[in-house]
C-alpha cells in the first residue's frame, strides 16, 4: 500500500481543506514532517489511519470528538479522502463525520459515513463491506497496520517491552494464530468437561457411600439389601390382607347392631311423642272455633264494612272541597272589580310617545355636530404634537452627529490589539515550553533520587544474600559432617563400608559439634534462594529505572536546548527563573491585551450605537415630517364647515369654543331624553301590568263559579251513597249473629292468621297419624329381638384397626426405604457407567490438553517460529544501527514457572558477552531496538502474508533520544530500506534531521488552523 493523495477538512488542527500530494515527494526515499508542537504533524498519520480503518493511528485519539477540528463550528462536516495504490491498482476512500445539534438541549451527537471507490469505479458505502475490502486490498487489519506500518508515537515500544502474554496477543493479530488458541481452549474445555464429569460422579459415589474402586463389591451388598426389603414388604402385605378381612367382618356386624339399636330407640321416642300429642287435643278444638268465627267475619261481613267506611270518607272530602270552591269564587269576584278600577285611572300612552320621538331626533342632531368637532380637535392636537416632536428629533440628530465626529478611528486600536496578541502568543509559547521543561526536570530529579534509594536497597539486599548464603553453606557442611558421623558409628572392622565398600576403617569420621537437621538445612537453602531472588529483582528494577532515567535525560536535554541554546543539564534554577519571568511577562501582556480589547470593544460599541442612532433619527424625522404635512392638509379641508376662513393659526381657539357650545347643548338634550325615556317606560309597564291583571281576574272569576257548581253536585251524591252503605253494613251484622260492630272487629282475622290456623290443625292431624304408623312399624321390627352391645363391638374394632396401623407403618417404612435404595442404586449404576466412560475420555484428552496448554502452550510454540524469523530480520537492522553491539534473542531458560513463557526477549551485549533484559536498554537504545523490531515485523509479514507489499511506512517521534552517530546509523538504515520504490515518513523535532532529509512537509500553526507546505 502506498498513499498517493490525502485531503483533510475540519480534521484535527486543520480547519480548511488541506491536500498532500505525495507524488511531489517522489516515488521513494525518506521524507520529514516538521512543525511546532501541537501544529498537527501526527494528525496526518491519524488521517491516513482513519481513512483506511475508521480509527486514528494512536490509541488516545479514537473518538469523533478528538478527531473533529476545534476550529470547525455548527454543522460543518469533518472529512478525510485518501487516494492510494495497492497491487498495481488505484483506490479512493472517503470518510466523513457529521455533527447533529439538538434544538432543545444543544447537545451534539455525531454520525459517520464511508465510501470506497475500487479500481473499476465501483463504490462501496457500507462500513462492514468497506472494512472487509480494505483488509483484503492491503492484507492487514488496523492493529497489524499500527504495529508494522504506522508506528504511532511510543506505541511500537510496547512490543519490545511487553511480556509473553502481551506479545502473544500482538503476534496473534499479526500472524492469525487465533485458530491455534481456539484449539488449545477446546482441548482445555474438553479436559475440564471430563474432569468435572468425573468429579460429579465421585460426589454421587460419596453421597451413596460407595468407593469408586470397590463399587462392584459394594453394589452386590446393595442387591442383597434390596432383596431382603422386598421379602419383608411381601410379608407385611400378607398380614395387612388378613387384618382387612377381620376388619370388614366386624364392620358388617357393627352396622347391623347399630341399625337394630336405632329401632329400639325409635320405638321409645315414638311412644313418648304420642303421649304429648294426645295432651294438645283441647287446644286444637279451641283453635278450630276461633278459625270458623274469624273466617265468617272476614268473608261475610268485612266487604260491607269496607264500603261503608269508604262512603263516609268520600262524603267528608266532597263537603270540604265545596266550602273551599265557594270561598275562591267570592275572592275572584272582588279582584276583578279592583282591576277594572285601576285600568280606568291611567293617563294616555300615545301622547307621551309622540313627544319623546321629537326630543330624540333633536338630540341625535346635536350629538352628530359634537362628534365632528371632537374629531377635528383631536386631529389638530395630533398635528401640533408631531410638529413639536419634529423639532426635538432635529435637535437630537444634531447632537448625535457631533458625537460621531468626535470619536477616534477604529483602525489604530485594532492594529495595536493585533500586535499585543502576537506578542502574548509568543510569550505563552515560551511559558508552556519552560513549564514542560520544569516538569521534566523535577521528574528527572525525582527519578534520580529513586534510583539512589533503589541502589541503597540493592546493597542492603546484597548483604542479606551474602549472609544467607554463608549461613546455608555452614549449615550444609555441619549437616554433611553429622551424616558422616552417624554412618561411622555403625562401622565394624571386617565389614564393608556402605559408602566406599572398604572393609578397613582406619580413620572413621567423628560426630560434628552441634547438629543440623534436614528440615533446618532445607529452610536455610530456601532463605538463601529467596534472598538471591530479592537481590536479582531489585537489580532488574534498578536497570529498568536507569534505562528510563537515560530516556528522560536525553529527551530533557533535547527539549532544553531547543528553548535555551547551550544550556546544561543542571539548569534547574535557570528554568525556574525563566519560567517566573515568562509568567510575569505573560500576565502583563494578558492584562494589556484585555485592556486593549476592552478599549476597542467600547469604541466599536460607541461607533455602532452612534451611527445606528443617527440613521434611525434621520429616518424617523423624514417620516414624521411627511405625516404632519398630510394631516394638516386634511384637517383644513374638514374644518371649513366650522371655520370659514380656513386659517390654521386661529383654528384651535375657534374649534374649542364651538366644541364647548355643542357639548353643552348636547348635554341638556341628553338629560331631557333620559328623563322622558324613563317616564315613558314606567307608564308602559303600568299599562301592561294593569291590563294583564284585569284579564287574569276575569278568567279566575269564571273558573271559580264553574268549580263551585260542580262541587255542590258531588256533595249531594256522596251524602246519598253514605246512607245506603251504612244500612247494608248493619244488615250484615244482624244476619251473621254479630251483636255489634265491636264484636265483629274482635272476631275479625286476616288471611295469614286463618291460613296459619288451618295449617296448625292439619299438621296436628298428620303428626298423629305418622306417630301411630311409626309405633306399629318399630313394634313389628323389634319383636322377639334383644338390644345389641355396641361398646363390645367397638372395642374389638379398635383392636383390629390398631394392628392394621402398626403393620401399615412398618410396611410403608420398608417400602420407602426400598424405593429410596432402588432409586439411589439406579443413579449410582448410571454414575458408574458414566464414570467408566469419562475415565477413558479423560485419559485420552488430559495428556493432549496438558501438552497444548503448558507453560509453553501450542499457540506460543507456533508463534516462536514467527518470532525467531522476526528477530533474525530485526537483528540485520539492529546490528547495523548499534555498530554490531546489540542483538535481540528469544529467552529460552525457565524463569518464573508460574508465568507464561516462550516469547520473552533478551539483548545480547557484545561488549560484555552477556544477555540482559530488553527493559534495561537506555532510551535511545530502546528506540533503535523497537524500530528494528518494527522493521523486522514488516519484512516477515510481507513475506508470509501471501504477497502483501508495504510501499510506505510512517514513524512518529523517538529520534530525539539518539546521539548523532546513532541518528546517522538509523537514518542510513531507513534510507536503505526505503530504496527507490518505498517511502518512509518521519515526524521529529530533531534539528539534525532537517539537514539530512531533503524532502519535507512543513506544518505551520496559525490562529485559524494549521497549514501544510511541501518543501
């Protein structure tokens, strides 16, 4: 892949569209990207990475908000377009970030879009399709690209300084060894699955109390227990069947006995009930007599009594209504006479209405004259007010014009402010640089102090190790002497020594003073090992810190000389004094700038206000003058009716006099009209009310007379009906032998009472018949029978039921135990079968899993082949750049057995002939080693990725940590690697690079966004 043209818009530090035509840099070789800190050099790499993969080159800039330019505002799109060549074809890919601002909250969200134009002009615009196609075209994904093509600032150091675990992840992405990892995990999962299955089977065996190695022997015991319980269960069932037969026979005898006992009890109860039934016969006779008398009163006499009472009530009501109708007729006649008298006494209504209409017409004419005069007076006053306002506007306009002529020019103030801004930006840049240097200096001092402390700790741990090792050696010597003394005690002349085999023992060993046990010797050995480990860990920590300190020191010196030429490392006081002076100057310039900005703002505001006021007053004056002249012409034409002379000067006084006369006349007429109108309305209301009253009284009198005649006829009819009904009621009393009305009322009974009495009499007769029948039935059924002994039968039944409960409990206990035993036994048999199968499977897969997932697992083992090839390719560059001093080696010794290994790195130093940790390299050495690794990765990937060709590489910073000789070797290596068909872009602040690299991209920082120039 080789970039051909890059266009960025509203991206990073670039506000306007910036285009880089890489053809201007030639088809191959090195080119340098230079510019101030923060100008946007790394943004060029970010744009290429974002165009290809939708992500920036560095991990810290992977979101839309950081990629979008701060200079862009509103809904301006952020876009990147890249033309690139790959495999002999040319492609274009364009990505855009579109902001969306919420109307209510103002919150901004972003969406992105992508379009990839292929060599045949086909366009893909779906992100997933584009990502897949880019990986296919370039042959790398984003992580591989960032690791071997676009080496972001300090990111490629991770591969040098990471451990096996992190390096495995990196190589997995680069060389696609994930399938091997999946194979390992599959073996591990199958091994764990079999192991977990075996553990579950063992837990089943433990719950059943079965030893998995003696399970068949114990299963035979389970079979015997099951057979024994089945026999006991059959015997219990047989005994229960016998008890059930006895229980059923007793139940039948008890049922017969209970039935016979109930019949004896029924006979006695029936005879007692017959006795009490005969005792109630007199009461029933009296009840029958009362029932007959009450029925006669209700059926034969009550209808005549009800009619007599109804006739009496109707007669009383008719008499009352007749008296009320006569009184109402007399009142209606009197009211009619009063209404006729009132109507004849009212005055004439027509005369009053004629006089009121004449007065109304006179008032309307006067009101019309007054309205015209009022409108003319209002218009005259408005014309006068407009002319007065016109004079005021003219004066105000003259004042504003004078203010404008006295204001100073804006151009001078603006020029002074721009000069202050430039001076302040220079001071701010110096302050930031000194502040960063001060932070680096303090970090350097802190790290130096920490290194001194670590060295002191190392010396202490070294002494502890020497003491522990001496103690172990002394203890080992004592232990060995003690062992020799013990052997010497058992020696006998003529018998062979168990150590040397000799039969002669001229000088047997003597027991050592004191003794050391084997456990004490092991403890001393372990303490010495731990002391050695602590000393080595502290030594490694010192080496790592020393390398970091060298890196910090180199970077600090480079940055310091860029700000203070010729300054030495011990320039802390100089930095602090310069920082203090820079802060003071910046504060003073900031204050001056604020004053100048305020002064310019105030002056601008005054200019704007004055000119806006002048323009507004001029327009208002013209409008007011035109309106006043138009109103004056119309007023003179309308006022001729009242001011014949047509002179505007005296019009005001004459209008006022005419308006006053018209208002007085109109007021008088209005007062008369209101009085006459009120009087006319009152007279109309009186005429209407009196006429309504007369008509109502006439109607009421006629109705009252008609009602009185009708009530008198009805009263006569009701009197005759009352007499006839009373006679019929008296005849009914005599006919049915009631002495008087009182006797009738005492004998009268209701339907409910008669029905209840009849029912009682009927029930009494039926009860007697039933009791006699029951007595005869019970006597027949108990004849020649003895009363049974129920208590004896109950005792026999209780004994049989108790035996049944006891036998059933024992049977249920055996059945529950048998069911539980059979269930557990069945589960154990299944577990045994599963256990045997899992043992075979586990034995087959465990060994494979252990081998594939050991300390050097299968994936790591496969990656070592790639890693060795990378190291061979990297060492070709590293030896050249380090003048044959350093070579990278894969660590092959055991190390910490608890950690994953196989891809650990060491550096072979030819000066000492020893290998040491890669983390112990200095800053410049680490950069060279990391660069060599990245170049080696690039070579191996191109050879192993099916024809992938990488015609471009990008390196961001790191050269500042190199001395001049190392810098020269690194550039020579990169230049040789670039050749004529490959381009390598470098970002750096190192001044020497500008002298050695002819092709350059210069990034210039401006207040409105950065600009790019090709040099």
